[in-house]
C-alpha cells in the first residue's frame, strides 16, 4: 500500500511525498500548486512540473531535511524506525523543519496560527532535562507529540522563545530558535561557536544571532532562526530555505566535496543561477570562504550554506554553524571544500588563490582586496568580541584562546596572497 505525506507551504497544499510497497520515495506537485503561477518550486533541484519526481531526484531535498550521521541513528532508535527510512523519519519528525514546509499525514490540515499558542516554558530543571535527553533522543524525537527536524550531525532541538524564556513548542507551532548543547567530546564548543558567530557579525557580515547561555553549571547556545519572522499581529511565520546540497540535488551523506558533494565552483554557479541579486551574493559567498579559512572552520560543506527565499530573495542565507574546528587537534584541518585545490591554510599561496578566483569567476585583485580587508577586520575585532562574551559560567580562557588563534590565522592568511 502506498503511504503519503502531504506537503504544506503557508497553509497551501504544495504536493505529496509518497512511499510505495517497495520503499521507494516519490514526489509530485499538487495540481492547484502548479496552476498558481506565483507558487514557487520547493527546491532549485525540483522545478515545478506535472510529472512526478523519482526517489533519485527528490530524496536529496527531502532527506536533507533530516538529522545526519549519529543524530539520525539515535533519533531512529528513539522512534523505533530504520535510520535508512527517510519517509518513516519524516512522518514522525516533519511537522516543523528548516524552511516553510510542513509534512503532515495525508488528510490532516495544518493548525491555524495563533499569536498566543501557550507553549510549555522550561525552568532550570526543564532545561537540564532537555540537555540530558538530547544525546539519546535527538530533537526530543517522539516526546509528547513533538515533530521537529533539523539537518546536521550536531545535537540540537528547535524551541520557541517567549518573553526571553525558552519553551517547547505546541504541536504544529513554528519554532523561533535552536538550542544547541555543547559537543561532549570537545572542550568549550559553546564558547567557540558563540565567538565565531559573533566575530563574523562584528566585521560586518550577515550571520544568525547566537547567544551563549548558562543554566546551573551547564552551557548551551541559543541561535535565532533566520527562516522565521513575526507578522504584525504577532504570529510566527515560516520562511522557505534550502541548503546548497538540497538545491544542487546532492544527498546529505555525500555532502563533502571529496565524496561527490558541492565544490566552491558549484556554489558560485548556483548563486549566479538562482539568486535574485547574484552580484551581491557572490561577494558575500566570497567573504564567507575567506572568513571560514581565517576562523579555521574546516567543516564548511555544502549543507552549511543555504538559500533563503524571502521577500528579497532568493538570496544567500545568513551564515550559521560556524565553529573554529582547528582548535581541536583531533579533527582534521583539511577543508570540506578545497580553495583552489588547497586543503589547509598552510597550503594556501598566491597560485591557490588565483586558481580559486578562476573557479569562482572572480577577478584576482578583488579576491586579494577582500582577503586583506577581512584579515584586518578579524585582527581588530577578535579580542573585543571574546571579551564581550565573558560572563559567569563561560570559559574566559577558552574565549581568549580562540581569539588569539583566529588573529594569528588572519595574519597568516593575509600573507598567502604574497607567497
């Protein structure tokens, strides 16, 4: 028997995801959605058409809505389903996902938004309970009717913020923030991500707002969702987005460039093809490449860049999931996407930047100028950003260490165009 999930976008039926008796996925747009000229495609990889899409074509987008790696396996165990079964996971987790969509059981319609849905606030004990639960129950999968999903291999859960208080959403309520506990096997990742996210904003680049918080002796990061907005009457609205792997039709398990995932050449071509104002977004992507190299964020793969489909869009989404991974010697310093065939800062030289400029379709003088400007900005701002984050419960020494690390890398990066 074929199973179905209805795909809803802002209260309108956009299509249907199906799974047949053999476990094969399929997707088809709703006839009414196709008839509306203003109704957008779900993905750059799934243009509107009457013919259904096969599993091969639709799985990168829909599978890309789900958690990855160990988070996916643990969520599947908590739900009692196979981690390879995208449909079963979306059936149980697809009520609130990245972007504008809701995946609901066939025949169920979305709950009308209300300005005061009365979510459950979390006191200190509640926050501790959530932090303790996430390692074994990612996204609080299956808990009290919650159907929440986010991509990524790091532990997290979507929440709502009500008058500054964190709360779990009621069913079908759009979440407003993402709660991220520290990565257990690495020291001070809350401080690390908060610092890098604040730093990129301090030098003038668009990034998701990230606030480190402390409950008792536990730290976590609270990240404001850029794919949500508040209407004039106080309702939370979903804004569509997709990551670069989804837009390029790349399955999440091959997100790394050396495994067949997007390269920077692919990313710049995507921006030029899809963005409403490609010139500006190409420059923003260039800045992101340079900043990630300086910050030592080696894990900037295709799922860590997104397109945002808002009133100004499509456009490059604010940066997110920025971490100075080089602070942890156990992790490889090799970049998820090479820059001009160079995999680390130590390998970068003028020839590497020249090759990158060709791949990105940019002039080398522009690339050199942005390297100098971003390097100078990082060196000027890093220590102040770190000190501004210092508060009881956070690791001040780690914050200052991260600042010193990126300041040193900024100096070395500026020299790479001269080697």
